[in-house]
């Protein structure tokens, strides 16, 4: 996927559309390539109330720790799930939809 270079109204609309798709499909995460948009954008919402969307533009994994096997499914392949090795702790550098820098540690759930 290509890096995002313009942080403009078009990007904000693409992110809004991706979030609509995310919520409509009851998923927790969606990469732009999954909706045939070949740009470096990830949206997610792992909050219990499903009202805390996160957007990562041009994300880079800076430090991965603690790998674990987790059960995962994919919107691109409906009805299928599999055990996948994923890191459950990482530091990510990215930008938000307005181009502001993000640098934070994230933690997922281990199986």
C-alpha cells in the first residue's frame, strides 16, 4: 500500500467510510487494502462500547514484544477463522487523520 501524503478532506472521507464499514461488519479492525483502497490506513475500535475509534495512517511497528497465538478472522474471507501468531505488545508510530504524530505502546489480548 502507498503511504498517505495528503491529509485532507478526501482522507477524512475515506477514513469515515472505513469506520462505517468496520461498524457495519461488527469487526474490530480494518486495513484500507481490505476495501480496495491501497493506502497505508488502519482503523479499529476495540472498546467495549464500540465508540472509541482509532485511526493509524502510515503506521510503523517500532518494537514488538510477546508473541502469542490468537484466534482471528478476516473481513476479506468471511466465515473463516484461524489461530495466528500475533504480538500482544508493540510500539507504533503513525499519524492521525489530521497528520498529527502518534507514538504509543499498544497491548492486545493474549489467548
